[in-house]
């Protein structure tokens, strides 16, 4: 995908997702069969590939280096206008920065965990033009946490949700679902549900 085909995402919305796995080829075979994805070599070396739904890049898959005690998991990334500011907000609010901020290809990113340990990343730069709720791109993300409202406050303060900026993300409570719902442009992009185990929160 050329730079001209990329877009600058709305701050606060999910803009990418990546998987770290111990067997890259087996992961490609699995997701290729289940989701129909195809894979191309990424710019980060032999241990990284980019999954495509048709011509659209939708996810990154990376090989965990032998011996590293890294958990095999999917990690969502959220768009931010300034990765250093976002990292500072995470720390100020009791979260943890695991990696970065560092430069990766055409942008800068970081990986973090919220106060309950749920992992997430954030990205400053241009991205593939995901279209929420349409095509083959992810429609929304969900977090199962012990305290949905506390988590919503944490992420709102980090990512500027409910900032009332034109075109930004809106946060509301869905009574029938008992969940905090984040919307942008009329589409749900993230849902936070209570009732999870605080010792092992599900990732966004």
C-alpha cells in the first residue's frame, strides 16, 4: 500500500491490530483458512508479515523471539496525535508503558497496559484506511474488565474520548447491554463491559 493510499485516522479510534505468535507460519495457515486472509512480508524483517483481506492490510503478525516470555496475544492499537503525550497520560493514570515510544516505519508507537493489566498500543502516523462496520476490517473492539466505568475514564483521559472535538469519539452507556460504548461517526468502535476478573482482564 502506497503512502498516498493511507489515511490519518481520527484520534482515539482503533487503527490497527497485531498478533505476536511463537509460530508465524502456523498462524498464517490458521487465519488464512479461517478468515481467507493472504499474507505479505512486512517492512520489519522476516519475522513479521501483514495480513490482507483482499487488497486491504488488516493486521500484523509477528514472530516471538525464542526464549522471550511473551504471551501469545492480539493487541489493538489506537490512533493518537502525539505518542509521547499519550504515554505520559498512561503513566499519570496508573498504567504501564511496556515498549516505547519508538519509531516504527513511517510512524511512532508504544505498547502499554491499563491499571488492570489489559494490553493495548497506540500509534502516531498514517494507517491503512480501515472502514468500521464495513468491508473486512474490524468493526469494533471489546474489553471485559472488572470496572467498566473506571476503565472508560482511564481510556477517555488517555485518548481524549468525549472531548467534544468535531468528529471525535463519543462515550455513552448502553443500559440494555450494561456496557460503556464508544462511537465515532455513528459507528461503535469499542465496548467496555464490567464483570470480568480483575486478575485476568480480557484484552480490548
